[in-house]
């Protein structure tokens, strides 16, 4: 079981706890003793370790379809419910990257709203992967396009 520290203990020992998280991957929890009616805690964990977990657990599986009648490629990211279509696969991929970046920005700017919506709350770990990308080529790679 992970050690649970009070907020006052974390304040006092923050440097030590932070060093353990960074150097030894030791996660620790903090809880506010004043709010004992709630079992809410906060985890402090090394970002690199969290990112490794997210990269393994939250992968994108794009679905491609060719519409013969309209001569369009359609691509969908079912994990975050985004789709687009275009005359070529490359154009569809580029549009999907742009749409995903726009959605990511909107989602993170209005996190309270989106995480309260049952059909959108699970998108956060996927979008956390996107927000780490520095350029569109990286987003395209993360999306498996």
C-alpha cells in the first residue's frame, strides 16, 4: 500500500518526498485531514513514469474507410470520437491531426466541463499523450496514422 501523508507532512518533507519520486519512482499520496469525509488524495509521481504508463495503456487505433461513391477517405479515432474525411489518406490524416489538436486545446481549457461529461471524461489520458507532442509529425505518430 502506498504511504498516505497529511498535507502538513508533505509541506514539511516536500523536498525529501519529491526527491524520492524523481530518483526512485516512489509515488506518494497526500490528503487533507480537514476533509475526512472525503477519501480524496493526490498522487505525486514522476512525469516520465506516468507518461510511460499512458503510452502503453492508451493507444490510438484509427479506423480507415474508403467511400467509393463520394471518392473520400474517412478516418475515425474511436477513443476520442473524432473523425474526418478527405479525397486522399494524407489529407484526411492531416485534417485529423488538426482536429485532434483543436479538441485537445478546448478539452484542457475546459477540463472541469469535459471531465464531468460521462462520454468525454475518459478522453483525458489520450489527450495527455497529445499535449506532450511538440509538432504535428509527433501527433501523427501518436495517433498511429
